[in-house]
C-alpha cells in the first residue's frame, strides 16, 4: 500500500513539521509512506497532477486555517480522478468537528483528531490488515456502512520521547533554504481563551538530550533559522535556561559564519535575573524573541484568561532591548473583549513606544474549539464563518474601526517593520506625533486618497509617499531635517547609493578625491574600517560610501535630537548589524587627522 502525506504550506519559506512526524512513526507494517510539500500559491492543477501520477492508495492531508479551503477542494478533485484513494484529514482545523467534516464532505474517508504520531500508523496498518479494528483507534472518525462513527476525543501523546524524531536525513535533504519549525515541548500552562492551547492542560517536554541531538542535526544541515513553536517556551524557567545555555555553548561562537538564529515565543514577565545573565552573553542575532502582549487593557486581559503582568513585561523587555543583542517582536491583537478603538490605540502607543524591531498587529480569530468562540454571543461577536474565522465586529469595536486598524497594520508593516525608516520615525514621534497611532491614522487617510494602500509599491516609492505626506504636515523649516533623516535611513538600509527621487544630496567639489585620500590613510582604515587593513583604497571604495549631511543625524541615533552641524558619514556595506539588519554610519572628519566616531 502506498501512502502520500501531503502538506500545503502558507509560503515556500516555511517547512512543514507534522507530516514528517507522521512518517517517522510509520514502520514497514504501514507500507510505503512518502511526504510531499506544496504551498497555497501552487496551482491546484499542478498539485493534483503530481498526486495522480504517484497513484497513492491513501492520501493524508494536514489541515490548518491557512489551507483548509484549498485542501478540501484538492481532496474533492483527487477523489474524482482516483475514486479508490482513501482520503485522511488531520490537524487542528478538523480535530474539533470531525463528524461535521465527514457529513459535509463525502469524499473524506477518515479524520484523525489530535496528535497523530500513534493513531496514523495504526490507521494505515488497519487498512492493510483486515484483522485490525478501526474502533480501537483513539481519535478516529470514519464511515461504516453509511454511518459516521467517532472514537471520541483528541489523541494526546503523553510520552513525547516515545515518538521518533522527524528530522531524518530524508527530511533534512528536502529542506532547501527554508525556515525549520521545532518543538521542545507541547501544551501550555496558560489558558488564554482565544488559543487552542486552552483545550488541553499541562505541558509535556521532550528530553533535553533529544533536543540537543535534534538541534545538532539541524545546525549541521545548514539551517538558517530554527523557529521554536513551543506555545510559551519559558514556561519552565529552569528548562528554558538550560536550552539557552546549550545554544550559546554549542552555537554561540562562529555564528556569523553559520548565519543561524533561534526564534522563541516567550512570556516576558517570566524572565529572572539568571536568565538575563545568560541571554546577555548571546552573540548579536543568535536569539530572537516573539512576545505576545496582545493588549495593555487589564480588564481585557482578565476576560481572556491571560495571566500576565504588563508592568513586568515592559520592564523586562526594556532590559532585553538595552542589551542590544536580541531581535524582538511584540504582538497585539485587535478585536478582544472590552477593547474599543480608544483602548486599542492606547495599547498600540504603549507597545510601539517600547521600540521593538517588529510590531505585529493581529486580528482575533474565533478558532474552532477555542473558549472565546463558545463565548461569541456574550460579547456580540460577528466573525467569518470560514477559515481563518477572523472577527468582523463585536459590541465594543465596529467593522469600520477594525478596517482602519487593518490599514494601519499595512502601513506599520511597510514603514516600521521594514526597518527602512528607523530614525525618521523616531524623529516624527518626538517632534510632531508623540502618539504614534495618531500619525498612522493621518498617514492612512493620505494613502487612501493617493490610492497607494490597495496596491503593492516598491521600497523606493515608500520614500516618495512618506516625503509627500511629511511635506504636507511639516513646516517648511523642518523639511531639511527630514530630508537628512530620510537620506540616512535609506543609506543605512540600501547599499546602492541611488537615492530615491526627492531626497536631496549635498554636492561638494573634489569630494570624491577627499574620500580616496581618507581611505589611503592607514590610520583611518585601521580605526574605522579594520576589516580592510592592507586593502588598496580603490578596492575599499567599492564597499563603502561617504555622504555629506547638513545635520548631525548620527547624533540623533542615540540622543533623539538633530543639530544643524555639517557632517560626513561613512557607511560600511560589508558590516551589517545582525539584530537590526542595518548598516552602521559613523562620522568622520575629512580634513583632519583627528577623527570622531559616534
């Protein structure tokens, strides 16, 4: 019997995890089992054609909110061209209403609810051996003589170390250049009402020696990013510290050559002094955190059963940021109970002003099986009845207000999260818009009028749109400052030296010759460009850039102030910050042997 486990990922850069767990649990008694990975951006015809060519007897699909509609259409077509194939569905999107899935989709033969590492191999063996009984497979819903039968409950693997590692040579060979998902635990100690972790209790852990072995395999395979999917990685502080220490010890040296980082979803209020001491030793860019704030509204936190101290979250985040070696994301969710538009704006301003590298705005999804979905009537929720079940409105916030936040989300993604406008945005918020939400509200309206919100625009056009808006709201005397900040931001993030239209450049006769003279001075190279010591000036010039500014924008980087002071800034395009992904700029004096670096 030939089985295909089919993953339909949201993006090519993401590698599936669940199918490889299922395959790893299958032995010779299951027959031939293979994994195929696609994305929702692949054409249905191409995927269908490849599955048809393989002629499987069993086709199993992992189902999530991002692929369920795609999978159901694909499976329906597959059943038409291969009538004898048995369709198996699993995953969170079918685990909580398995009987309904079978009722509505006659082409589906089996649904496995919960974790399938044990139940899936049992199902395959039962399909090969008539002596095996389907009713003995926990979490299985199936058809029998026209009836739909369900072995109640979602399967949970109590001993995680009993299931084989999915990181086999075959999986590693199929990875390519993609992000790898990794779990060192399953479950969550918390019960946030919007999360599926609230449907189970407790946390189960993989043994530390297994974690170490898996990570070694992944690092040695040349993986660029290992993304831990533990719901709250540091729910056990002791264990989290052990894994952090392991990563620093084994992979903390030579990481610039490996170019790898480890991403964790963490609860910032659970960090203690010992953990800070460990994390502060990490090389820049090795560790990345995603911290779910969700809201700063205390009443809302109470209603969604989210047990967290916002004060501790903010204090600990500031300490991590001060260390400067960890890339950090903060998350907010719009549409939560008792969070109206004013409350969300407060949450946005408070979190934005912390200055994370990424601010992710999410919108509440009423997931199947979640507590908040069961409480939908209590808060007047209206939401999409199809995946991803996103909220449309509730009694606290209207559809129109949520759509405005959607527009702001897009602008935050384009401008703040792109990292291309760091210093310009800092200056905007310290001089004109101390409440960032107000800036984005006005900028949103401007983009709507220009028609730039509903279409994709290039990175260069982003500068043009922002320039036009700032010229509209700025006094004329402030534009030269803004010009220099935009210029500095562009040169910090783009090594082409080809400024976007509208950004003015200071022109000085013989400036190029002065730059070469600077690079021919060995003391200059030793101090400012030590990685180029012994390199001819002509060769160095290809990898660096000198730019004149009317204002001291480098000073602004740390002091949030811009002084009128002509400066020359040197950008080294071979040296990119691993946390911010930006090129640093340092002030140099072209006509003196005394040089100042800030």
